[in-house]
C-alpha cells in the first residue's frame, strides 16, 4: 500500500481538482495499485490463500468441501495424481475412463456416491478381544403361546451378545474402568409344545428415526453417555474420540459407532410434548431470539435459539419467515427480542437489540469520508445517552417518560438517518441508516417500557457453545444428526436454565428439522 489512512483523509474532490496534471497522473497510478491490492485481499478465500476453511460464511460452503472426509480426501488426491500421470502419458497409453451412469455427468468426473462402506467391501471386525468380566443369562419366564410359567424347565441358549460398559472399581479408587459383559439368551419349550425365546429389549420404531433403540448394542448406556460428553462438552471430533478411547481404555470403536451413540441418545431424549412447548412460549415475555449458521452436509441451515425464563428452544432449519411463524405463530402475543434480520419486522411486539447497532457504528466512525465520520460519532453518542437513561429509569422512574424527555434528540437522529440513507454516502453507512429507520419503533419501545431488555444476550449465550463446536465438527451431515444434536444440546449442564423436557413437532407438516426445549 502506497497511501496510508492519514494520506487518504487529506484527499477529496477539491484537492484533486487543484493538482497539476503530472502529479495527478502519478497519484492515480498509486491509487490504482492500492485498489488492485485491496481487491486481491477481498478475493482471498480458503481455495487461494492460507485462510482456514472455517472462515467461510455458511452460504459460501459447498457440499463437496463439507462432505469430504479423511478417506475421501485421500481418494481424491490419489485420483488427481493418476490424472496427472495419465495426462502426461501418450494417448495410446492413457487409461480409458468409464462413462457415468445416465450420461449426465462430465467425462472424467467420478460420480459422487453415498459415504460409507461400499457394497461387497469386506467388513472390519474387532481388533482386540477383551476379557469377559461377568455373564448374564436371559431366559423366558412365561410361554408366549399359553402363558404358562417356564421356571424350572430346560432352556437352550440360542444367541448372545457382548456389551462394553463403564464401571467404578470396587476398591473405591477414583476413576472408571471398562468392563465387558456377555449376555446369553435362552429358548424354553413349554409343555404345550410352543418354543419361547428371550430377546433383547427393543423400542418401537418411529417414522422419523432410522436409528434403533435396542439392547443389542456393543456400547452400554454409561459408555455411550461418556462418548457424547466427549463430543458435546469437550468438542472432540469422532477421530479424536476414537483415539482417546483406544489410548485410555484400549477400545477400538469405529467412527460410525461413535456417531450411532449420539443418534441413539438423541432419540432417547426426545419425548413428544408439543402442546407444552406451545404453552411455554406463548406465556413467556419477552422471548430473545437469535440464529447462527449450522450447515448440514451441503445445505446451508441455521440454528435458532428461543429463550425464556423457564424454556430453551432450539430449531435447525431454513432462515425463513415460514420457520419463524411455525414456532411463534404469525401474530405472537409475547414480546420478541431480535437483531436486524428483516423477517422479525413482521411482528408488532418486537424489541430491537441495541448491541449490533453500537458495534456497526464503529465502521462509519473509522471511515475516511468526513461526513460519514460525523454520522458514526453521533450514532453511538445518542444510544449511550439513552442507555444510561434507561438504567436510571429502572432504578428510579421519573415523572415523565423517556420518549418524551429525549424527543428532540430522537428526532435529530431520525433526520440524520434519512439524510444519510438518501445522500451521497458510502454503502455501509446507507445500509446502517436504513436499518435504523426501518427498526425505529423497535428501538423506542424500551424508552416507553424501561423494564424490557436492551439486548438479546440470553439467546446469544445459548448459541455460543454450539458455535464453538461447529468450528470443530463442521455440522451434522444428516437430518437425523441435526435432530439428535438439538436433543443432546438441551441435556448439556452448561445450559442450567434449560428445561429437561424435549419436544418434536411434525417435520412433514412444518418443514422443520427438529425442535427441543
């Protein structure tokens, strides 16, 4: 960069008109060089610079970059090396590439398949045989045909299973150990001739879940909860959890099994109490609302948080007005506290968060355009004065309302916003001025009701742990994973104000991924 901020502040149209032609030409060359360098910085991305992939916005993340795992990345790199060798070889020695099924994909591009083990690929069994610490026998107690008791009759073992579980040592020492239990299931024959089998417990199937809740599972309940705690509380990826279990306990679990533990526990924490959810949200006042990007494979979804005094609701879905109406209704009775997203403006009982405005006002104050700097200084000064007045009114209300007391200053700020929105100002300043003008009623509500909050900090705090986790896991890859995440998020003890209940509305009717509170 040739020109510094101090140099640009001294340049304006009048100064340029008074420069000689040679000086103006030399200055134009330096400005052109600085403009090209600034454009190159703006165009930097994880694909052409050292920026990490997590620095991309959710809508900039393609499905290919999110879907690729370690194994797929290795395959892609191997394929690219083969392409380089084949391209350098003569035409007759190059390997022939098969055409894709259907003929609608480009030649030479391998069609994307479903992740996981390919059909016909040999499976991987347990690499280490653990000693059996205890055995449990399961025999039928009554005949399934006639109902007679089967106690004392001969039973024959027909199947069995192993279960790994975390146990505290009997010696009383601190820590836990992994034990393996062998479960044997018997078949008994009644005098009526009917054969009855004892089978592992199994929950009824649900239309929206593909994962089963059954006792026939290698991982026990406590070990499964421990794996989920490593994932949610400590932010560990599946690969790191796999390494941790192998190093500390000598367990060799696949990443698919670790993911299955999360899905099973998420389904177990999901009873249906939709009506209780509706009643809790409709009776609360106010309701802070916030959303953040939560990609699901190749879909740019959003994680919404609705917070009240006794209820915490999570929703993963589209960032649309339809989703918001499905939760709060088209005309909600309670106040909602939100940011400047235009979807919230459809609600009359709306509070506008002041914190983003104070943060955005720093930009115009630091701009090189002198009129814009004046707007950037006036805006935070007015809002800080109003904030102090709101705090003072909460402690000792005055004889007159704050809106009446500061009517002249509010009118001056509104006229300033109208002037900036319509005048020759930079785009960022005009966008901020229009936002203030469109949300004007949402700002002034607090002046009439000082007891209402100024920010939606509660909703932002509810999202913060999962924003950190998103940078580690890059989000779920399936709808079932998103639903399990919402259920498990409410069980996290970091959210002390969350209710232990969980609700799930109809996904087909509402277009939601999952809700929980």
